[in-house]
C-alpha cells in the first residue's frame, strides 16, 4: 500500500539493470552485496520502490515515489523494500519448500516459474 492504494512491484531484469546503473554495480552479485547489510537510506528505498513500480509497468518517477506515504511511515517503506528484495533474490528451495504464495500476496510480485 502506497498513498492508500495497492500497487504491484516487480524487480524485472530491466528494473535490476536500472538499479545496477544507479549504484554503479558491475553485476547482480554486487547489487545483492550492496543491500545484504540491511542498512538502507531513504534514497535507497525510493530507488528500489520506484524500480519495482516501473518493473510492474507503472509509470512513476522517483520524485513521485519520494512524495508517497506508506502505512507505518518509514518502517512501512522498509517492510515493502525488504519483501521486494526477499522475493527477488531468495531461492524458494532455501526456505523449507515454501511455494512462494505468501511473498506474492505481500508484494504483488509474480513468483518464479517452477523448476523442472
């Protein structure tokens, strides 16, 4: 929920490339390492949420994201970002066999295709 509206956020390859450029990361591993410490600035959250919104096909700028509100304030934004990163970078097999449905419900992201 942002600005009282439910949105879908997805970090597509295009959205991840946008973040690599924004953070001058050479590859996805460098991007993962950047966020692995769990310390995010407000600017980081704006960039991540903006990239996730655009990845889901929403037309929104980072300036527009910066003026949005989330339930719970800053902790609400942090929860959105944490869910988005977890859904994007976690391996469903690592969490005890979860099918990913909880993550989809929380973030609106599409789960990865089943592994063959």
